[in-house]
């Protein structure tokens, strides 16, 4: 919890400070008893606008900023407000280090939780004194036009001007003297200055007639590191999958540490997990004005918060080492979404303090990362499922039957059906594997590099991906999707004839067994999901299985042109399309497992691997 520091100069501006407190109060009051003090001052929102404009015209005395001490102010269109950072602040003592996250690497030598942009800041910091000025938009004026869906409805941005020249004590749009300036981007602006002279700052609001009301912004100066951070170049959040009401998103690896290193366990043990997430409807145009501002995202109406201060809903954030690479990641399960809707998810770290009873720490103003857009499904016979016991890496939408399995309690029965089935199939394999001489000397073992453990691992990975199909809307037209159960009714009794444009191809698909059934009988008998489309498992899962296991097990994959395309999908490049299913898959993940497949293996193809599955 941070509060502004008041200096004598500011006492003239009781109204402004009142606004500051009001804003902070809004931000933090609900869960933060410390704010009761602000309430006790009886401060109310001042009449903004003309009042302040009048002062500006008679020449506003700049407000004074301290090191790492944020201040908040309302500002109206066309107005400019001035701030000052005194030399004794710039030459003053460094701020206090706040809470540190565990190391992002395995060894202890590097800075904690550093990403590229932070490392860059660190480098600059070490090179000499830098003054960081950050301004974030907390509140925006309201659009007063008729095109509320268009870009015109995105509130325009504030600008910041900074000068260290005695000749330019009022930096701003009308000043011709030397000054640094930046237009806020998504409600965030950063200016870095390298001189240790007194700094004059101007914050100006654009002229506009399309919007009514005022902006609120927070400004902070630091000689240590940017107080507010926007890592908008860093895509640290990935969309995994969604159904009609929930979505699963996951961060990048939190650390590169090996599982036996201390920071691995430190990340896994963090409670609550380190980051939170905002989800807003993508149609909300005003998000464009604050998407890089923690404060702005926090104040906007109509969002769903996960693991952030004052989250009031049932969304879940956990640290998990599931997924690619098996490193700690943070996973978000967001519920309460609408079907067929587009959303924006934004990873954030809320302002945090080592000791809530003291004022602010270095960099404690909140951090946001680049936003990720995703959409929910339109049909309710695909349900997001994760947290299985045996197929623990499964985390995507699977065929379901909403009439039989209620989404209310997280689908435990549905998960049981899939998980039990996969596990029982694994038992057959386990028996077979025990007939194979795995643990003999290296020369008689079937492979010098692979052993039965890697065979068992490859089998499990393949088995879970193949027995638990990844489900997509039946109406999704993407070419790589395989229609299933085409001739069957939807759980609610409708048939695929209700789907526009599908009529002719329907007939043919309904007759073929492959497209009028699921991959396994269990799904059709125990779940009866009706028509859906399947993201086929990636073919490299099959190749990896064949390569990893002893020939005596007689695994092989179907040949291209003779069944491969019907059973397996092909990975696309690192694009927005997920054209085949693999465990740990997420959109726009650059890391994919490196599987080198000798093409000669393809010739081995029979359907035995599939036969084993359907046996
Ligand atoms: C690394 O840090 C952990 C605690 O975070 C400590 O226990 C360990 O001894 C350190 N290792 C080295 C090599 O400094
Ligand atoms: C909205 O704009 C119109 C014309 O631009 C103006 O007449 C009206 O007063 C504005 N509404 C508000 C609430 O300011
Ligand atoms: C707003 O308009 C006034 C008068 O036209 C002008 O002096 C001022 O510079 C403008 N402000 C901005 C931020 O453009
Ligand atoms: C972790 O395990 C790897 C090999 O698995 C080993 O090389 C390394 O020394 C181990 N590190 C620690 C800190 O035990
Ligand atoms: C869902 O839709 C309803 C009705 O249109 C709307 O009021 C609500 O805000 C939407 N919720 C989300 C999270 O999009
Ligand atoms: C927080 O700061 C206060 C005031 O300096 C101090 O009394 C208290 O012990 C500190 N708490 C912690 C957990 O460090
Ligand atoms: C039945 O379910 C399908 C698929 O979810 C949906 O498109 C259709 O509108 C539903 N029909 C009725 C009458 O609810
Ligand atoms: C995951 O499953 C375990 C037990 O199977 C349960 O205790 C836990 O609450 C589940 N977690 C979530 C997030 O559903
Ligand atoms: C495979 O069989 C062995 C021996 O019966 C057993 O110890 C092991 O737990 C089985 N593995 C699985 C995953 O069921
Ligand atoms: C092979 O040997 C290792 C250790 O000696 C043992 O853990 C593993 O279970 C054995 N595998 C089989 C299939 O017997
Ligand atoms: C994803 O697939 C669609 C076809 O369904 C295609 O139009 C689009 O270009 C693909 N996107 C990328 C990034 O490859
Ligand atoms: C598709 O499968 C369903 C259920 O097995 C069956 O009732 C229906 O007759 C099949 N459709 C065709 C065209 O074969």
C-alpha cells in the first residue's frame, strides 16, 4: 500500500490532494484497512475542471514529487499541469527495495525476475544516475459520440514533457525550448533523464470535443527504477483454450532453473502466485486507452480479475510445472465469460510492498505485460478440462455432454471417464513393456540412447493426446479439423442440419464411420457429445513413440496418403493457428519440443499403434 507524501507546497492544493486520496481510496479501499486514514480526512472529490483551469491560467505552481512517491491528479481536456523534482531528491538516498521474486535463473548470481526490459534498465542504472518519470492513466473521459464501436471511441492519450533547463520551467506543447516529451501509449509513458539537475515536468491533456469528463493520472519519479512498468514488448501470457464460459491461459516459464535447484521450488511455493490477470471484452474500446496502465486497468468497469487485489470472483491462478519443458508457470482459469465472445487478457503484477505500513518501494507501482486476445467457443459440447490425475498434462477443451455433466463443479465425472480410460489403456501397455528386456546391459538393450522409461513416457504422452480428443466448435470451418459424430444429434436434440452451410457435405460425412463416430467408443457410449470437430493429435507424437520404444512392441504409424492424415495433424509454424494437438499446447508459443524424426521411419507404417488403442 503506498500513499503520496505531502509537502508544504502541496498544502495549497488541498483539492488536488483530495482527488489523489479519492483515487487511491477507490483503488485500495475495499481490502486495505490502511486506507481508513484517507477516509478519516473527509476528503471528497473536488469540483474538477473550471476550478483547476482557473488556477492554471493564473500560473500554476508546480507540485513537488519525491523519490518513488506517486501522486494522482485529475486533468481536463486542453489543460496542462506542472510538477517539479528538486535537486535534493535527485541527489538523495536511493529508495527501498520492495518484495523480490525468486530468481528467474538457476544460479544465484543474476538479478531476480529480470526480463529483457528490466535488464536493460539495470544496465542503465549501473552506468550512471538516471531519473525515471512515469505517468499512467487511471481514469479516462467518457466517449460522447455515436460510433462507440469504432476507434474514435478510444479516449486520446495524455502527454508528458520534461525539462532540466532553467530556461524552460514550463515544459509543454507550447514550449519551444529544449525538452523531452512522450505521448502516453495505452495509458503509460516513461521519460528517462540523465542529468542530475532539477526537473520540471508538464502533463497535458489533449483538446477533444468527443469526450466528456476528465482524465485521472498517476505520476511518479524515481532515481532507482521506473515506478510503474509496462512491458508491452514482452508477450508473457499465452492462450491455451476456452469453452463457452471459461478460458485457460498460461505464462511463460517463470524460471529456467532445473527442478533440483532452489529457485524452482521457490517459485512453485509462492502463495499467492506472483502475477494476476485482467480480462476485458475486446469490444470495450476504452481499454485501448489504458491497456499498458495497471491503474487504468484496475479502474475500468466490466472486467474479470484473477489473483489481483479486490478480485471477487471464482477465477483461479496456480503455479504449475505442467506443460512444455516442465518449468514453473502460472496458470489462470477464468470463468464467467460469455459464449462466442472476444476477450483481451492482460498479465499484471499489482503494486506490492515489502512492508505495508511504510510508503512505497522501488518499482512498486504495478506492472503490465502485453495483452493477448482470445475468443470463447459457441457450442456447449466442448468443455475445458484440466487437472487430471493420470493424464496430468491435458489442459484443453474436450467433447462433453452438457445435459449429463454440469460445468458448475468443474466436471470431475467427465474428467474421471477420460482419465480412467487412458489409464486402463496404459495398463495393457505396461504389461507388454514388462515382457521386454529393458534393464539388460547396454549392448543387448534395444537402443543405446533410449530406454524403457523414455518408451513409457512417449507412450503416455501419445496415449493421453489420442484418447482425450481436443474439441472445437462443429461450426469452425478450419481445414485441419476433423468432423466427428456428424450423423448424430446434439445433446439438446438438434441435428447438424441447424448449422448453416453444412447441408451437402453433411450427408457424406454422416455415412463414413470415421466422421460419424468419435475416436473411441467410450466417448460415444458414456458421453454422447454429438457433433464436434477434433484437433487431431500431432503426428510427431506417433513418430516419437515408434522411435522411443523397442521394436518388439511393434508400434508403427500410418503412412502418408494411407491413413496418416485421417489420424494425425501437422504442426503449423509459430502462428495463431493450432493445427494439431499436443500436450502443453498453447497459442503463439515459440518453444516446441525438438523432435527429430528420420524420414525412413515413415515406411514402417502400419496401423498397429492405432489398433492397440482401439483394441
Ligand atoms: C542460492 O540461494 C539459495 C537460497 O535462495 C541458497 O540456499 C543457496 O545456498 C545459494 N547457492 C549458492 C551457490 O549461492
Ligand atoms: C455531447 O456532445 C454534444 C455535441 O458534441 C453536446 O451538445 C453534449 O452536451 C455532449 N454531452 C455531454 C454529456 O457533455
Ligand atoms: C488546446 O487548444 C488551445 C487553444 O486552441 C491551445 O492553446 C492548446 O495548446 C491546445 N492544447 C493541446 C494539448 O493541444
Ligand atoms: C541438478 O541435476 C543436474 C543433473 O540432473 C546436475 O548436473 C546438477 O548438478 C544438479 N544441481 C544441483 C544444484 O543439485
Ligand atoms: C456477458 O454478456 C452480458 C449480456 O450481454 C453482459 O452484460 C456481460 O457484461 C457479459 N460478460 C462478460 C464477461 O463479457
Ligand atoms: C514495517 O514497518 C514498521 C514501521 O517501520 C515496523 O514497525 C514493522 O516491524 C515493519 N514490519 C515488517 C514485517 O517488517
Ligand atoms: C442445441 O445445441 C446446439 C449446439 O450447442 C446449438 O447450436 C443449438 O442452438 C441448440 N438448440 C437449442 C434449441 O437450444
Ligand atoms: C486439482 O485436483 C486436486 C485433486 O485431484 C484438487 O485438490 C485441486 O483442488 C484441483 N485444482 C483445481 C484448480 O481444480
Ligand atoms: C506398471 O507396472 C508396474 C509393475 O506392475 C507398476 O509398478 C507400475 O506402477 C505400473 N505403472 C503404471 C503407470 O501403472
Ligand atoms: C529398470 O531398472 C530401474 C533401476 O534399476 C528400475 O527403476 C526400473 O523400474 C526398471 N524398469 C523395468 C521395466 O523393469
Ligand atoms: C489460420 O488459418 C486460417 C484458415 O482457417 C488462415 O486464413 C489464417 O491465415 C491462418 N493464420 C495464420 C497466422 O497462419
Ligand atoms: C451415425 O451414427 C449414429 C449413432 O451411431 C447412427 O444412429 C446414425 O444412423 C449414423 N448415421 C448414418 C448416416 O449412418
